[in-house]
């Protein structure tokens, strides 16, 4: 990060539950009571803890009101050198006495894999460490107004001016395209048209340099052939998806009206579809067939994630030990709490990229009908990567036996567990 972690630029905001409940009521009431039916890391209590952490650790940046009908706020990111346009409920204009040019305090948290979010237009000051950021507005989530004012005064005049200029340019070019404001994690989704139909900003409007190539300061440049970025661009087959993730069948999608957006089946499907298109294509090798275990390789972590799939897929796809499959990987960045660490089920490697903590591996052979593209992506993978994937997979299996991650794309970033 380019900012310095001092009192003037980092965290320190306490939550106001009255304001947060107003902004995101779905985290409270009946939804909170149903937490016992959800995984621990995908429930209201977890989301509330996430918000508290974001307020306590988010980076301070400028935010400026660009329009009041609809209410559009430009939030600046120092690390990406661009703004994200965020829309809020119209009632906030009166409640907070907002006018075009009103200055607010943004709290930003960063993350991402390889592809920059479709609504971000990184500038020349882009550090190339992140592909997205999640903006919160402190005034709408905290009652620490005196502290917020102090933090705003510490922001340079140049940043306020740049935020307003970028926001006006964005609004002039794209109109009412903006992100939803709702925390957590919804406000980091790309902008949509406020007219109702979801439309991301066209890719041809973005600068050519939108793919992140992390610095790999801990890795010799001569190894870059293994970690070369190969965008998968794999289309999703719904029939195949429901074979490895039965929960996403039609009956459950009909119940989406009872769920929060970020917990709905349609959201899961949309997320998986996007990751298959944007993720990195890498080697995956069948290590065992009963149970069916597939080692998905990540050059960034120089390790494999061992995935377990239903044994019926062995016959369906004519699999044997050593069968070569395609893994589509997306990465989870290290945070302040996880810096320098990796997920507990990885075999540690000295050559791993310290920017990453974990990765999601989608086995494309089980998720697409586009066999031609699948074959082409496999041919692009060098032979030494296939060999490395198989060697690490065998070493993992010899050491850990039937400990594996769930191959369901919704849970493939969870640490391995012992198979029953």
C-alpha cells in the first residue's frame, strides 16, 4: 500500500448500530435469528463483524457528492488512483444536508484477483497491488463526527480536488451508473445502471492496463513462465454446475426472494460464472479415484488445493489417476491479520507470492460444455506445470491422505477436512 498506517490515514471509526441498521436492515431482525441455519462465515453475525473490522481498519480517503438526484458519491482510492461511484438512498440528501461538492470520509478496504472491477478506471498512480476496493462512507455508519472531521482535515487538498474532478468526469461519461451502497461486500460489486437493468461499463471503455501483474518481490523473474496470466474465459454450463453443486438447482433459486442478495442462489451462480471467465487457467491432476481427489495447482502459492468430488464423476468423465483437468483460479489477498500466512491446508513453499493467502479453484471440466476451449486452455499450460501439479498432489496425498476441500464451487476456498 502507498499510504502510511498512522492515525491520519487508517481506521479508528466506531460503528453506530442505529445508522448501520438503517443502511442495511437485512443484517438484523429475522435474518439474524436464522443465523443457526447458515455457515459461520456466511451469516449475519459474521457480516456484522466484517463491518466492524472494516470501520476499524479501512483506509481514509476522500469522498465527494457528485449528484443529489439520484444521490451519487465519488469515492477515491489512492492505490488504484481512481474513483468508484456509489449510490445511496435519496432520503440521505435531506438527513445529512448534502449538496454537490459536499465532502465525506471514505473508508476503503482492498482485495481482488487478476482482473480490475469493470467500473474502475485505474490512473497512472495505480500501484498494481489490487483489483477492487470496498468503500464505506463513515458519516453514514458512525456517530464519531468530531473524529471524522479530524480525519477529513488530514486529507490533502489535492486529493479532494482530484476526487471531485474524477467524479464529474465519470458522471459526464457514464451517467447514472453506480454501485449499490449496502455493506458488507455488496458495495464492491461493479456499477450498474440505476434505471433497473444491470449493465456493466463496457470493457472497451477501460484502459489497456487493467490486468494486475503483482510484483512478486520474493520470486525470481526467471520463474514467470509458470505464473504467466492465462485468462480462462470458460462459459458456465448450468447442468454441469448442478451436478457438483446440487443446492443450486431450480427449486432453491425460486426461494431467492426469501434471502438476502449476497446469500441467494442467483448471486452464487453469477459469481461462479464471472470467475470462470476472469480467473487464471492452470493445471489440475486427478490424484485418486476412490474417493475422487483432484489437485488444483496455483503457481502464485506454489502449492495445490486438494478437491473432493462425487465418485460418480469418475465414470462420467472417464477419469484415471493422472488425468489432466483445467483449474480456473481466483485469489484471496492477504490482509493485516493474515500477512505472510497461507490457508492451513497448503504445503508451504519458499517461492510463494506473499500477497496471497488463499485461492478458489474451479475445475472447469466439471462446469462447462465448451470442450474446444477447454482443450485449447490445457494446451497453453506448459509441461513443467503439469508435472509440478502432479508431484505436489502426490506429496499432499501421501502426507495427508483423505483430507480434502469440497469441490463445490461455493465452498472450494474452505480449508480441507477429513472425508467421511
